[in-house]
C-alpha cells in the first residue's frame, strides 16, 4: 500500500486468519433491524421539536427529510451490493475515494452512533425512571445524570449493558428479539394513528407554514423554518445505514441488503407521514410543541389516557431496539476500522460464535459513560452532522463508481443515479447548514481531533492490502 493519503483498498477486502463475521441474517432480520433503528425516539419525541420550529408544516419537514434519506438509501443499496463488506460508509469511502476520507467518515460514524446509543438510553431511562421509583422505590438521584441534579443514570447504563449482552450472545439471536420488539413499537404507533386520525380537524393546519421554509432566527432567539425542523427531524429517519454494516453477516447479501435497506425506508416513510398527519390534525401544534412525550400528550388531550399509557409502556419495552441497532452498527464500525489497523488491531478479535467480543465490550463502556455521567445537551445534534457527512460520502461514492466502473457488476442499480445522487448530496449539504451553528462548530472540533489521531496513530498502523 502506498503512503498516499488517498490510498484505496481492494473492492472486496478479504481478511485472513478467521476475521470474517458469521453469515446468519436473512432479509426479514435486516428489515427489522432497519425499522428498529429508524422508528424510535425520533417519531416519539422529535415531532414536538419539529412542530415548534415549523408549525403544521412539520409534515413537509418529514417529507423533505424522508426524500433526502430515501435518495441516500438508494445510493447505500447500490454500494452495499457492490461492496458487501462490514463498515458501511467507512468501507465504501476507503474503496472508492481513499484512506483519509474513509477515516473522516468512520470518525463521523463513531460520533453518530455513540451519541445516538447514549441519547436513546437516556431517553429510555426517562420513561423507565418514574416506573422504577413508583414500583420499587428507586431513588431518582441514581436514575439521573449530574446535569439534572442526580449522581448517575443507572437505568441508562443497565439497558446498554443488557443490549451488549444480547449482542455477545450472538447476532442472529439478538436480531430475532429485535424483530419481536419492532412489532410492539409498530403496534403502538398504529394505535396512535387509529385514535388520533378520527379527530382530524383541517383548522389545526392553519396557518400551515407560520415560520417559512428556510432556516432563520426568530425574534425569540430560536432557529425556525421548515428546513430548520427537517435538519433536526432528520434524526428520525436514519438508521438504515446500520443494515449496511451487516453486509458480512447477511446470508445472501446481493438480495438481502437491497431488500432490507429499501424495505425499511419505505416502511418508515409511510409510518412517519401517517403519524405526522394524525398528530398535527388532531390538536393545535402549539399544545404539543417541545413536549418530551408529544404523542402520549396528544392521546391524553383526546381523552384516551389508556391509549397514552399503552404508548408509553410500549416505548419502554421497544426503544431498546434503537439502542440495539445503533450499538450493533457502532461495534461493527469499530471492528472494521480495527481490522484495517486504523484502531488497535486487538479489538477485532472474534469469539467462537463469530461476534466481536472485545469491541462490543469496549463500545459498551464508552456509551455507558456518556449515558451515565455526561450531559449531551445540544451536542446530541452532532449525531445528525456525522450522519449527513456519511450519507454525502456514500452518494458521492455511488456517482464516482458510475463514472469509474460503469460496467461493474451491480445486483441493484439506483434509478436515475445522477438525479438521485445529486438530491442526496445537495440535500445533505443543505440540511447540514440548516443545523444550529453551535452544532457545526463542535462537528469541526471533533474532526480536527480525529485528524490528529489519524496522523499520530492510524496512518502509521494501517494494514496493507
């Protein structure tokens, strides 16, 4: 391998010495993994944040974010079948563009997945803590982080440990449990739509877009607009990239990856639009804007407390599917970067069951510390910044390969690639600049730190093809 910063890997990086992951997943597991990652805290909580920024036009925000994600998903599907190796956007960038870009993408994915796992664990704890306090008398000081006046968020740490244990048992077993919990979550959202949609009142949609389309600073100091909401709501859509990290564990990657990625995105776009229309039409958006539990609040406002309680309990039961999907993706990104030598190679050791034990335990420790002690605050928006960088890279990779190797075997070909790829790239860039300025600043700081790690360690330890 040359010393160039843009040195590239072979298109299908084989690894000697038994460093291949066990192929145990079919397309139903992959769709469930994708839906489990996508449908979660985003639709359960961010619809309130989005309504505060866009008003009833939050429906349009969901549509814009969904369109951009759908275009990125098509690029992912093509790249995943061309390069059926673990690592997702990181691996595609390494093969197509070069090492330093792959490092930046992988570093961004580490940021994304760590923050998502930690944030969802804290969100799950927010639902579970009141129940634990009421049922077993657990002190709130041990169920909240220091930023809320507590000592440590033990429920968040506990759920991370439980999910890590599932992944250590084996990928297929954890994927089966995940599929069951996804059904619980979808059933809860179906109940919400069934109760809220009959209360639809067109008057609640007026004025439809009180804050306009582009991001702008309101008189109250809050950034608003359809795109400001879309940049945050974008969090609610990504997760299908976790499927791409499962490429080496798919039984039939040529068939299963494209079904899993496209199937999960189509399913989730339909669910989100239905929930958004039902929510905004049921009551005035100002009544649930910025609520930590907007869907449950809407059900209570409609006089359905039992349905609201069912939704809350379902969230406690099923939110771990989001943690599992992103924890899975995080550990596989770490695993692949370690296998390539960019992180300590000892982390890539596999158990006899074909699971990366050391990296799973290491990931659990990192995200548990974040969830248990460190206030995420507005830094949680960094997850969006990292994801937008990865989605842009994958879309660029797809377009480069269309020009560099137009006749290479592709079991899935993105329709109208230059239009779809262009929408994905330009849309992700627009969403990035629609994020808060503070988020953009901290994303830059994170990547400056990442480049320091690259030049001090990763570049000198990279494994040659």
